[in-house]
């Protein structure tokens, strides 16, 4: 679920008045995430993300607007991209991706983290965990902080 085969999906955008015409038919390889869609819609509409609704505080947006990419510029992403789906987790930070398979159900289980250099190995075939243990620790710590902040954890499953 969190390996590229489960999360990598192209975004095809058509917006004649909003995308620079010189970019028509071009590919942009900057990673994006579904969380960027809300940030983009708010940016296009020119309205801020609300801080509360019905007297309840709203979590801050995690995504960034994709509008800069529509004009050939870099996205203003200040943090990594994070993923979790039924114990399948990942963090994508620059060229690095830390990913873990998980299994939910009667016997929920977490498998070890895998580390990939996405610039050299987009197919995630060479696990670099033993070669870069300090990068694994750094990314795992960031993922754990995000999981609490985004209310991914605590998990509703008992995990072995």
C-alpha cells in the first residue's frame, strides 16, 4: 500500500487559464500528495484555510498548493510527505523514502522499515537500511512525530 506501486499515481491537470501554456504536454516529476489538493483549491480561490469550524479547532493543512508547478516553479514544500494506511506507512523526504508494510486483522503485524533512494531506484528494489542507518533513524522519528500529530496513532489494532 505505501510502496510506489500502491501510491504513485499521475495527476493530469487541464486548466487553460491557470497553467502556463508552455507546460502543455510536459511532465513534472515533483512528488505531490492528495493532501495538496485542498491547499491548491484554497490557493486558487484566494481564501485561507479556516482555523475553526462550529467552535472546534481544525487541524492545520499538511499539504501545499500545486499552483507553483502549474507555472514551472518548485513547490514550496517545507516538510516531508507522510503516508499511513492500515499499518502500511511511509515518509518521502527529498530523495529518500522510508516505507514499511503492515498487516491488520486478527493478527496485526508490522514489518521492518525499508529505505530507498527514489532518484536512483524508483521501483524500490534496493533496500538501503543497512547502508544508511542514521537516515532510517531520522526518518522514522519524523514519521512517528507526524503519526501522533496527524492522529494516525494510537492505532486501533493490537500490533505485534
